[in-house]
C-alpha cells in the first residue's frame, strides 16, 4: 500500500466534509468537526514527516532516515580504496605503531646518574640518590653476573652455617634478605620510567671514561653519556710473584678470594681436598683459616697458614693480643707458621700437589692454596680519564667531598680521601663502603658535605671471637688495653642470635649518653707502656685483682718499644684497646664488646688528649654487676 496516497485521500475527504458542515452552519456539531479535523490533520502530517515520507527540496537527511534505509544506503556506497593513497597508509602505520611501540635499546645511551661498580658503595650511593631525588634515573654497571650483594658473609657466617640451602642460594645476595629482584628495572626501561628507577647492567666492564665529554665506553664498544658519575670499582685481590711465575698448573689450584665465584670455587675445592694452605695472616686470611680449620676437622683435611708477621693480624693488634689470636686459630685445627715468606711455588708431579717453599727452608704441600694478601685498588680507568692516583696509598685521590673531578665522585676501596680528623686515608672495609657511598650519593644530588663520619670494620674468628675497630689501628702505635672476663653473651654468635643481624655496620652518628658513664672495676689493664694510674671504685663487694702480667718496669717513650710478653694461656675474654698518638686516641679496638661503636666513634671525633685512660674505659661498660 502507498501510505502517501492514502494519507492524501484521507486529508482531502476530511477537508471536503468540513466544508459541507461549514455550509450548513457551525453549530455544536460543526464545531466538533472543525476541532477534530484540525487535530487529525496535524497528527497525520507529523507522522508522515517524521518517518521521512514527505521530504522538502528532495534533499534527504541521513540523520532522520530509518535504520533500514541507512543500512540499504550504506550497502550501495563502495569502500574507499587504500591502494595508491599514501595518506591512508600513513594513518594506518600510525595506528599500528601506537598499539605496538618500537623496541627500546637494551642499553640506554644516557643515564642521569651513572654508577661504575655494583658493590656495597654503589648500593649505598643509589639509596642516597633516590632519597634526595625521588625521580632519579640511575644506571649501575657491574662486571659480575649478580645483583649488588654484601661480601662479609663470604668469609664469615656462610662457612659456619648449618643451613646448606643458605650456602647454596646465597640468600644474603639481596642485601637484607627482604628486597626482591623486582626492585631493579631493566636497563632498557630506565629512560621511560616517569618516576625514576634503578637499573643494573650486569656482566659489563667500563673500559674508558672521558670526563670532558661525560661519556663511558663499555667492553663491547657501547657508549653511554651521563650527568653525574660515581666510580666504585673496589679492588682486585693481590697475588704473589712466586705464584704468578709458577705457571697455569699451579694457578688452577689457587684461589684469590674476593667474590661469589671465588667462594663457590673454594667451597667446592675444599669438599674433597686433603690439604689446604692459606697465605696471609690479615683479616681475610685469619677468617678463612678458622673457617677451613673447622671444615678440616670434619673431613680430616690438614690446614696450614703462614705469614711474615709474629702473629695473626699482627699489623693491627698489639703483639700480645696478636699472639693470643694465633693460639685461638691453632685451637681451631690450623697449623700456623709465623715469621716466614714464600720463596717459590711449583707443582709436585709425584703427589699432584702445590709445593710451597718457605723462607725458613720448610716446604708445605697442598691440594689447594688460598692467597689472601690484601687488595690492589682498581684504578684502571685513571689511564683514560686522567684522574690522579695516590702514589703512596693507592686509589683515586679525592677531596673531602669525595669528588675527583667535576661531576665525578669516587667511593669505597678505590677512593683515597681526605679525612678532616686523621688526614689522607684509604680504607678497605664494608662499613667504609657504606659511609663513603652514601656521602657520594648525597653529594651527587648537591649536598656538598665533607667526609667526617668515622667508619668502622669488624672481623670474626669463628662464632666465638670477634672484634670491631675504628680509626687508625696500627700495631706500631702505643696501645693501652683493658680486659675483663667474657660471658656467653660476649660472642659474635650471641649478637647475631639476639639481633638477627650478621652485618655489624653502624653508620649513624651517636655519642655516649650520660647514663652510660658509671663506676666500674678493672680486672685487667694491659699496655705496651707503663701504667700511669689505675682508678678503683670499691662500691661493689668484690675481691678485685689487678693483673699486671709482663708489664715493663719502665715506660717506653716511643711506639717502637717492645710490647709486653703475655702468657699464652691468658684469656682476653673481652676488652677495649686504645691506640695512642701524642696522648690522643686515634684508634679503638672493641674485643668481643658489641653495641659500643657509637661511643668509640665519639671518642675519635672529639680528638682529646688523655694521660689516664682508666676513666675513658668506663664508658664501654666492660663490667656488669654480676661480674
């Protein structure tokens, strides 16, 4: 049916009827027709127009067409062809690139903060940077294939742990046991991190540093520019010429102990070795001697340690304490040979062992050899960067703010810094790496702070003997030692069990509180000079005995005087040793005394002269009432 024609007929009939009614007069009936007709006309007109059946000027508006009409109309419209139409291709490419972004380079070409080295100093530095610049973008470049980790457990508790999984997994690798790998972002993602981040580029070495162009070159030729740079390259373990000249057959049986790979290699080698030799009597050598001595007892292996000093850690501890330490190491099952140096090394083909000839004519045969004779600061970048290396102490020379050149800082083992209290120094310990790394990070963000904080170091000879030290601890200085009987709580093992922390690093400034100064009694007072005075307080109802074993009858006037010869059976359970220079305490060793480092740091910082150290020793609370 044609709705348009029907509508026209109806309208026409209605109009004619209205006309007829009008001719007869408008009565009540006429009025009704008139109103009804008008309403019908308006309603019908609205219906046909709104549905598009009446169109003005023959220009249909698609917006008012019915859905079926629109669909039919769109079927008749051909799709636009993209062939030969560059603009359409460009739009399509843009849409594609928006959904699939271009791949980022694996190594960014620029880093606002570039840290060379992925050890403790770098870790402390990027924490300080992020604390002061929350959107900082930091790239850390490390030669090892591991994320930043702490080295101290490698020569300490890992060897004494009954948790074999801990040894295998090295859980301390994540610094505090809680931080996950996800803390770090991928190097490729660093440039697009709006809120900043820290990326670690592992397995790469920086071989060139251009301080003028602010550019570093990696071992694969990649160049990276920077705004601020930190050198925290640490050090490399020293070897002995006699070992180096012995050839590859000997070197295959030698460990230069420094990192995780060295730990794993030595751990594996000593599982089956029947004899192990350790060269060096310092911190690392003595710690490893105790650790391997314990293992030797378990598997029936012989462990030998030799060095040129008169006792273990002889360059640090006064001779009486050094010799006591040697007795302690020997009690762990180690054969210690003092006062000798290595003359030659070779492979004994009959026994397939390394033959070590000593200066006293003795020969030591070993299945495996550990060389622990110190570190050589890694200053290889000085050749290309032009940075100054200290010819006496080694390491990059930096100012009190740890800056070597403009926008280049150095921290950790590789820095030779100016200490405002103790002069120019270079320190190779964990706590110094934390302190200097943090300071460098703060200064990289504009702090301009000088180095004033005295770092400490610690060493453990197994789980029962440990000491902490600060300042200049040199056995050639005059020393005064105060000792007391130790309790079960006065051991490194007890401290770890009580605190849950194996890393004894205290980097906050603290001082002796008034409540820490109290009257105490001295049971032993040992010195390498005459005792000037000893103060007793008889407030405790105890029988006090002053042990002056082997003290010289006259006071030596210089630090070169012979120290007293102490009984090898004397038990130095716990105590404090003061290192003196011009009546000033320049160094302190806390022997099995823990949680007192803030006091020692305060003493060094004040730099006062002392003629009587008995009152000073009271600060360290060696004696409890139950003693």
